[in-house]
């Protein structure tokens, strides 16, 4: 017996059923049957009983499907107050910055199977014109959009102001050593991913930080590109 349903993981979490593996899952250290850091995208909102989860950027839709799966379980087990249902928002401008989006069409696997609330906008516009205007506060925020220093810092500076008490922020791609040892083939387009690690280094002491790094040089095991958790003291 296992607490994990490997059939469901293989069918719909790490893969888009018969369409193949979820793009960019490898950056989370995931393969067909192993979720890698994906376990945290489920466990964090589950522990928090998060009513509002927000994912900024998601090329393959790996993170939001785990958030939706968690919120569904919390709804089913009546972990929310009466007349309250959990919500998952994913913000992506689908502008090919830091990864191609393969799920923006309404008939995509992610949207048909999991149906997160999709805001097709830049993270900055979504902050001011959606979240602020609706006075939405966030329990769990995942930052994985613009990977430049300026873009990642802007996302953190903006969205950290609308977190609920004890809310948790996770930032992806924060293991600098992983990216410094990342190889590409000749002519391969690849965005710089050094911004998130720089942002984390500058976070003030107002925030508790915890790095989840599993990269090891010359390891034969799949590793993630790093995840950092933050919570305001």
C-alpha cells in the first residue's frame, strides 16, 4: 500500500495521458512515476488548508495541476469553512518568455482535466488589475514566471504584499549551482535562470527561508533546479 496513487501520477500528474510527459517536469526533478518537488506543491497547500493558491508562470502546467488536485481533496474532506471552496489561479502571459506554454487552449489536457482559473496576462498586470481590484489574499504562492532578476524581484515584491498570515511562497529555479552546471546543445535557445537565486539572496530578515536543493555533481539521479520556501516572520 502507498499513500501515493502511482497510476494517477503516471496518467495525469507527470504526464498528459497518452500525449506524453508534462513539459519542464524535469526541472522539478520529476519523471513518469516520481513527482520530485511536485510533492511540495500538493503538501504545502494541503497543510495550510489553502483557500487561494496562485501560480505565476507555468510552461507545462505541472504546478497548477498539483494545486488543483490538493484543493479538490480539501473540498472533498470539508476542510474549508461552510460555503467556501478553494481556488487555484495560474497567471501566464503566454509570451514564450522562460518556456513555451502548451495548455493555453481551452481543450488542452490541463484545462479540461484540472481547469485552474487562467489569467492570460503579465504578472504585473494581473496583480493590479485582478488581485488588488478584487481584494484577493493568497495562502500559497508559487513564483516561476520571469526568471530575470528584475522580473522575479518584481513578482516577489508585488505579490508578497497580498499574502495571508502564515502564507507560504515558493520560488522555483533557485539552485545556482544546478544552472551553472547546466549544458545545452549548440544553438539551443535557453533563458537565463539566475534571477531567482539572486532574489532569494537579497530577501530581508523579515522572511524565513528554506532551500530545498538536491542537485549533486555527477549524480546519476534526476534532480530539481531548486525550490526555496519563504514565510514572513
